[in-house]
C-alpha cells in the first residue's frame, strides 16, 4: 500500500503553477461569452484545455455542460468501495450586458458579457483539474469536476442533475467558488446555513373595464387597483413576515395602456420574491395570490396571478463551511477568511446541488489592485473587472478542498 502523505501539500504553489494558463483560458472565454444552457464555444475551450488528462468525460444531454471524473490512484483505500468522492463546480454562462471595461480581451459578441465572473470560475476549475491530475496517484478518492452552463436564471444545475450526471460517480460533498470584485483580493467569504435566497418570479394581470380617461366613472380603472396591490404586498411583508426569517418582494415591472386619454382594460405586474427558508417561501407565495385577489375583488376587478419557481435557498452545510474556513486560513493566514454577518438576497443555482449533497459555496475577493473594494463596479455591471492574480488562490482552494475532503472527510 502507498503510505499517506507525510507532508502537507503546498496548495498555493499548485495554484501559482497553473496561473498563466488559467489567465489565458479566462481571457479566451471572456472574449466570446455565451448565455443560457448551450455554450458550445466555452465548452469546447474547456475540453481542449483538459485534453490529455486522465479524466472520464460525461456530457449533459440537456445542456452543453459536462462532468470530468478523476479517479485517484492511492492504493490505501483510494480505489476501494469506501473511498470518498468530492464535486467541484464551475459555471460557464454570461449575461445580456454590453461590456464597458475597455479590456483588450473584452467581449467580441455584442450585448453579451461575462459580468459575473463565470469565465474565471471555469478557468480556475480547469486549472484545478490539471493540478489534481498531476497528483492523481496521491488522491485517496474521486474528484468530479462539474462544468455547468445556465446558472444565470436557466436552472443549468437542475438540468445536469436531471441528466443523471451526479450519479456517474456519486459525490459525498460538493463545493464551489464565486469571485467578488467588492472584497479584498484573496479573502474567502462565506457563512454556515443560508448564504443566498430563493428566487421566484411573481406575475399578475389585473383586469378592469377600459374607457375614456375623462369619464373614469364609466370604466373600472385597473391602474389604481394595481398600485393598491403593490402597496398591500409591501405592507404584508412589513407586518406579517418575521424579521428573523425575512422575505423581499419587489415589483419591478408595471405595463398598461396605449394612450394618455384611454383607461386600459388591464395592467400587468411582475417582480421577484426572495426568501431564506422553505416555510417563508411557501407562506409568501400564498400571500401573493391572496393579496392580489383580495385587493382586485374589493375594487371590482379580477386578477390572474402566477409564480415561476426559481432557485432554492443556497444552504451551506456547517461542516463543509468549517472545512472551507480552515483551508482558507491555511492558504491565506488568519485574514484568509471572513464570515458574512447575514445572507445575501441574491440567488445561485448551485443550490440545486446543495439540495442533493452536503457542501458549501464561498466568495473569493477579487478587487483589482489599487481599487477600493466597496466602490468597485459590482457583479452584473458593464464595467465589472477582477484581479486575475486571485485565480492562483482559487485553484489552490479547489485543490485543497479535494485533497483534504478525500483524505479526512469533514473531520
């Protein structure tokens, strides 16, 4: 049998070794961003960078995503039935944003930009796959690298799970990283429990009876009724939702009418519902329908309301979060980890993976050199940029998570 590793791995050195290739791949992906579930150019770049490695590639049928499986070669249990399996994820898709960074490798595809850092996530995961493949004989288990499109509202993780890709080598734990331009470079940021919110889309069509704007008494004007529904929804959140288990309900679209002197027949409302627990999520869904119906009926209107189900709450397993914190401090010292004081009400479809497996996702600070993190252009901004030197730290964390979990689990 091969003996266990006597010396700790220098994960930072592994990341640094991969840095130049990771930067080059990130820039190539950044220049040709793709949206949605089908990102063939990005998939091709990632697979080309992985070519020649001892990986089993399994393609998604519902997306252009894939998993690459690395089976460790340790003979002291690494290939045995009790060996552990860990999943590392990198998302691949971009956003419908016109880039304004002025970077020499800026988007060449009009109206599309990697403004959320998924180009970096994919490139760092490739770097980790290369580094871990080079250490395959010392891995005490299996690593699944999940390259996933469709994170930006397209449920890519759910689709890949439905493809059965998690069952090709069923993981015992799952981890992911997300760059953050508004935090100091190299600092990992996370928390146990709820990290990000569920993300439902709410819609309602309020129907009255149109007429001449000068004679509203001969019509049933749905516009003030729609306004009353918006106000009532905000009152419900303020007075009926516990502050310790919050909800955010924001109406972002109101569409009605075709002329200044015509009362329309109907008004369309749309918005987003964010919660941090299944219970509050279900209660707020019911409240949306109830409030919309009650206010509409009180004013002589009818309403059709619907909810498009979004991502679940992103729930970090406490054991997995503690492991990330310990490794962040081993990599970056005492300042290598910062605990988030509260969840963020944004969403993340890694939540589908965390619903299946214990694990965690953390942010990694990527504020550009000389910048003020708090005032940097944030994620989803046309001027968002990141410090590419952080990629070495991201690769190091991926490698550390894989090696440490395969060696010890959550202990």
